[in-house]
């Protein structure tokens, strides 16, 4: 795995708006953000060392301490939640932030520790977790914990949150897993590169979330490539690999002949997308309303995918780019894109999926069409919460497009 995917998002402010501390240090039973989301006490639901329940399935690998990392799966301890919904970000935009927290914090994460290349001593435990990760349908687990359950929620920048956690001694699958035949053939083929496998399975209809789980579980690639990959790195890696394949398609298509503007907002985030009548170029401008005194973050590429990591906007950059290129590939068109993404004050850490899904949803909305960049910008200016001129100071593509448009007129 290249270092391209090993960076962390240091620019995002992972701070609780209630206690002004780091969100991951809170407790499920006391924080007002989510203490009322649970109908029963955690002590009643999570008492005893033997716990059982369905898993979406979930498979998480941490990055702390790499190459020796924590990994595990999660089971649902709330009775009234559909487990399949818990790993389906493409369905989450219909929920409020509180409803999403209610869903995701109902997951109990069972953890163990291992080296990414060396199986844990109990090989059967790793095999069980990997087998569940490959399932396209929920699976039932029975776990034996090694100690008490910790009621600290799991929040991070790129992954979706989860609820309590516990060290596990044993994990048992109760019933069969559902692994598609094509996926199973790749799992048993240690000669095909991971990039080729990902592309093939994506074309076969498997979405990026499922593929990220397979990638993180070390189930894809050649025998030499196969190892556990931290989930946060896997998300960006899969977005990047699939985007580059989509880019090859898009570059073959005709360029659109107008500026197109679409927008969408959900879960305290808003995206405004400007598609430009140019060959592929892309810029993400990320503004935080909670920190209006700070300039928006920005990263961009021109004509071809960037080779260096997008350090300013991090994983969000690759998630947004994936949705843009997927949209263009489906329409058999080529364009550039400038995305204004605003994070509102009520934001809590929900994961990088929101960038991918909100931009995807924006591109499905009614399109406004313009013949010039300035007309498009004039249209979006009243709808932005951060003044347009603030974004313009950080943008690299807008001055370039204006200069090109001026040359074309002359």
C-alpha cells in the first residue's frame, strides 16, 4: 500500500459542539448529543460475556499502531434496527443527524489485535471475521468478550461512527454467509492484482462500500498484496482506484458545451457543483461555517488525476471525485468540475461517505445551465453561506477558467 493513503485528515476539526472536547472521549450514557437515542440502558443490553446479534456485516481495521492494528466486526444490540441499513450509506441521506447516530451507535464493536501481515494466534477468529466481511447480507454472530464493554463511541474523520466496544476472545458465525460466486472466485485467486479485481467487481455491480470492506479485510489482490488495510486508508484507496478507471472512460467522451449548476444539502452539509465545458479538471473547495475566520480548504487537478495526496481536503477529495466521474461516465460526457462543499455548525463526525453521497445526490437534481462562468457564479453566490469572494481567494481553477474565457473572447 502506497503512502498516498496513509495520511490523516488534520484539517478537519473533530470537536464536540457541546463540551468542546474531542468527541471520541465522550460516553454514550452521558453526552446530550446521543444519550436520549437509547430506549434501554447499556447495562441491561450488554451485560454478561456472551453476546449475540446480527451484523450488517461490519468490518473495521484501525490505523493506530500500524502495522500492529485493532480489527473487528460489529453486532447490533438494538432490537428495532434493520442491520442491513447500517452499512448502506447510499440510503442515509433521508435521515437526520440524530437518526443516523441512533443507527450507527447501536453497533457494538468486538475487537482483537494483530499484525497486518501475520495472522492472529487464533487463525479461526481472523478467518471468521474475513468470511463475514465478504457477505453481501447480514450475518449472525455470537461473541465472547474479554472484559467489560467500553461505552466510548467511535468517531473518526473518514469512517462512520459506531457505539460501544469490547475486546473479544471468541467469535462464532451462527448460520451461513452469502458470498457472490464472482467474488468467491477472486477470493480464491491469489494471482490477480487488487486494482484489476476491484475494477471487475465494480463493473459487475458491487458498490464501493462493499469493495472497501473486501479490500480492508485483505481479501483481494495477489498473494503478496494481501494484508489487512486500515479502513480509513481503504476508503480512499478504493475511491482513487475506481476513479482512475472512470477517468479513462470520461476522457474519451465529448466535452459539454455549457456550465451546469446543481446543489443538495443533508446532514448539516451542503454541496454546490459547477460542471464546466472543459476537458477534465477538478477542484474541491471545503468551507467550515463553524470556523468562518479560517479560509476554505482546497485541492485540485488538471487534465489527469493528481499523483500526490490531496493534503488539504484529504479523503473528501477522492470521495467527491468518484461521484463526479461516475456521473460523467454514466452520461457518456466529459467536463471539468468545481465543488463548493460547506459544513454547517451542527456537524458531527459521520464519515467521508457524506461527501460522496451528497455530491451524487446533487448531480441528480434539476440542473441550471449557463453560457459563462461568471453567470454560473452569480447564480450560486446567494446560496452559499460563506461569501463567494472568500472561496475565490482559495481557488486555483476559477482564475484559470476566467483567463481562458477572456482569451477565447479576444
